[in-house]
């Protein structure tokens, strides 16, 4: 191990991130840098003024695993909170190949053109493994990235969906405090991440293409049931006829489900993100939904329910990780699993043993 | 409050159940009765001899919420454990009206006739509310209940599925130790209870009737995907033609799913529980499955995986209930939920607060 990597490992332990270290051999430099770190108060006031650098810094604190950073992040969020209820949060899902990035760029450009400020976030628990399978590469949204009224942030990394979702949810609050009034949260149409995204948005859009043959999957995994609208993308050229047919079919499928608590009948619409067609139609569908749910009060009660759900989720997640990350438990769990494999104990006796060990 | 009810409340607190109390005003009588309670060792030796009274008593201990009873139950289970791997565990689900009780009785009678010892259990977390919606009334299985080689036990009561499932799983072990070689576990085709039952059985049977129109529900909730076989019941008289059509359709649906880890291709079969037709066919289908999965070792590895899953499940369940049942937390949770309702905190800040409160 070189001297440099040794000392950076040391600072890492102390909770100083790699990026804080300009000269790893000089502790003094680091201490000076630390003093220059903006306080939570500084960051809050800058965020509320729409300062993007401050917003990015605060998100980095939210995403950190350093307890000091998390404390600071909580402080910032607390003060940003009163500014956060003026937004619309839209979840977008669809399997790879459906054209999500192109679609989100088209929607983002439409929204900024009509005066909205758009933040695009992502929930992709696999991104730490695949090095950013969605939104990892901002170049996919070339036009939107240059737009001053758009802010794009890739998925936080993390191995557990619970952790990734928590970070994204806090990032929503920061973006809203910074003046972004439309939050788009992208996720991939695989795994449980749709459910997580669905539980943090006001409107959930399922992006489809004609003839992908994944209808059964969508029904099976409850994704179609969650959708407030289905947009059939790539409805252009030779594909238009098939897209129109798919629209009829999806409309029929949507009617098989019982009425939603929002009393909104989900709609199917066509679009071509590439040609930027059908995007304003879709947006007026979303505003119809917002009018409808604000009128019947669902919008408000739904957000409150989501917050309560997230309180319980966060606690459960933490109880589990606190327990299973205790070194004593980790060790003992290994042997208990072996005893189970050998038929020497029952799951329940083993659980009793492990739970007692904790106290 | 009368003197009697006062003192029975007192004994209840001390962990003496109502049924232990013959004369609530005489503590001496209770102490004598206590002395007469069989020890764990007594119960184990009687259970291993196939004594049904001892088996029932041990199950009552498993179902108790008294910590002393649970300790005794764990002791009993530990000693019964070496005797439990000689059985077959069959899960049966189907929506109300499909004829589950009649079917299970027909299957039970067939099995006892060919020399099996059959225990019928149920998982129904709603039963405490609805006073036993399934198997609450043994009279529904009049013929089977009289059979010496059959043992029928209604669903343990409980508000959480986790708790009900745990109790049932421990009851399986006791029944197997008492010499029951075929364990049938019934559940209702609503809610999450199928998943719980699926995770404790070797073979999972979905009971259907023709034209019930719940196919989409079954696909959506993943029940069809879990099934190792679908039996279409009431395939008699005028209904036979429709049942045969349904068989073709379900066979097609089953082929839409990817191959199971067991490498078993699920089958569809017809039966009439009322006329006791098609039952032996179904049983030979089940024995085919058992031969197949024992040969490719899936039977064994699957049971081990189930046990590991249950270890983790049990721990998670207990971590949650320990936390949320702490009086201090209960109180504080109420106010935090109110703060969320008033928009005065975030779920994450509230969770931090509650988690800190515990330590």
C-alpha cells in the first residue's frame, strides 16, 4: 500500500470523504478545508435562493454514509421542509428499451418551455453494481442538461432499495426547496423499485411500446395497477398502427381493475418522444389528474399517507440493519444457518437464540 | 367488578389461562392444578407415542402468548425436531366457494384409506375477527373428524399473519413428531396468506372452479405462479364441459411462466370433491411430484431454504413487534404521526427521533 492510499484510508475512517482530501499528507490542509465547509444554515439559505451548487452539496450530504453528514443533512432538510408542498412529483417507469431517457428529455423540455422548473431524479438500486444503468450518463439528455431550469441527478448508489429510496425521498425535498416545481423520478421496470417510487410520487406513469410482450409481467407485478396513465412511446411511422392497437388493449386491461382510491380512471395515450409528439397531450392529462385529485382532496391525503408509510418503512429498515450489522449477530447468524442446514435447530429456536444474544 | 372476575383478571396477569381456573377464589386449587401440568418431557414422550391429547396440549402452548408457555413450547419442539423430516406438507388455497372443506375431507379420507395419517391445519389471520372463517367449524368435515388417523386443528388466532404463520409452522413439527405423515395446510385465496403457506409446504395446490372469473386476480397476485398443480373442482354434471375448457385454458396460462426451480411442470387436473372423483388421480400427481423433487434433490434443498427464510422472517417480525410495542415508543409514534399530518416533520426526521428514543 502506498503512503498516499494508506492515509486516505485513514481519513476515510474518520469520515472525511475522498474529495475532501487535496493533500492527504497534510492534516492541517484538511482542517482548514473543514472550516471552509458551509454550515447547514449557509446551505439552507443558498438552497432557498435556488443555488444549484448548494443543492448538489446538500444532496451529497444526504447520500453520504457518514453519520456527521447525515446529521447535517437532517438539519438542512428540517429547514427546507416548509418550502416543499408546492410541487408535483411524477414517477416514470418502463422496461429498458422503451425510450425512457428520450421521453424524459422531451417532457423536461416541454415543461421548461412552459415555465416550469424540472428536477429529474432516479431510483435504481442496481446502479452501484452496473455503474449507473439509468441516468448515470447525463449525455443521454444532452438538451435538457444544458437547460438552466432543469436539474438532473443520477440515482444514489446503494445496495438496498430501502436506502436508495430514502436518499431519493430526501433529495425531493431539497429540490423542491430550491424552487423546482416539477420532480420527475425515473425507475427501471424491473424489481421492486416501482413500488418504492410509486410510494413517493403524486402521479405514476407507465411507459410502454407496442408489442413488447411484457403485458403479463406488468399485470403480474402489479405495475399496471399502479399506473395513473400508460403512455405508448415510439408511436410513429410504421409503428403507429400497432401503437393504436396496443392503446385499445391497454384501455381494456385498465378497466379490469377496481376503481382507485383517487377516483381517477387511468388513461392510455400515444407519444413519440423522439419526434417530441404527444408530449403536451400527456402533460394536459397529468394536469387533469392534478385538478381532479386536488378537488377531491386525494392529493393532500395521499401525500400524508405516503409520509406515514415512509416513517414506518424507515424504522423497519433501520431496525433490521442495526440488528444484522452487529458483529456478534453476524457471526452467530452464520452458525445458526449452518445448524439449520444440518437439521439441528428450527428457525424459531435459532431466532430466539439470536434475539437473546442482542440484549 | 365482581370478586370472581377481579381474581380471574389477576390470574390472567400472572399467566394462568382462564381454563386453568376451576375455582378462582381458591389459589390453592390453582397451585395444585399447576403441579399436575405435564412437563415438557412428559409431553414430548407422549407426542412421540402418538398421543393426541398431548399433541393438542403442546399446540395450545405454541399458540399461547404467555412467555412461560412459549419457553415450554420451544423445549418441546426442540425434542420433537429429530422426528419431523418423514412427512409431506401440502398447501391448499382457493377462494371462498371453491369447495375447499369438501375437497380436503375427500382427500383426507382417500389418504387415510391408503394408510396415511393426516393432519389438517389452517392459516387464516382473519379468523380471530370472523371467529374462524375456515376450519373453525369441524362439522364441515364430519367424516374426517371421526377418523382416528386424521387430526384437524383450526387456524391459530392472531392479528398478524407473521404470528399466525409462526404458530402453524411449529404445529407442523408437533404433528409430524406425533406420527402424522401428511400435513395439509389450508388457506383462503385472499390476502398475503398464500405466500406464507407456500413458504412452509412441499407442494402447493390451487383449487379452482370453472368460470369463477378470478383468473386475472390469480395471475396478478402470483398465486398461479406458485401452484404446483391446479385442481378444477366441481367437475361434474352440467359443469363438466366448462371444467374441461377451463383445464385447457389454465394449462396454457401455466406455460406462460418460466420454468420453476423444482424443474416440475405444473399440471391441471379435474375433480369432484362432492362425488369424491378425481381424488386418487390428484394424489398420484402429488406422488409424481414428490418422486421428481426427491430425485433431483429439490425437496431437501427447498426445505432448507424455507427454514433459512423463516429464521430471518421470525427475527424481523420480533424486532418490529418489540419496537412498536414499547409503551414509550407507542406514545411518541402517535405524536410523530400527528406532526407528519400537520407537515411539521419529515418521515426521516421522525424515524430518527423514535429510533433514538428506544436506546
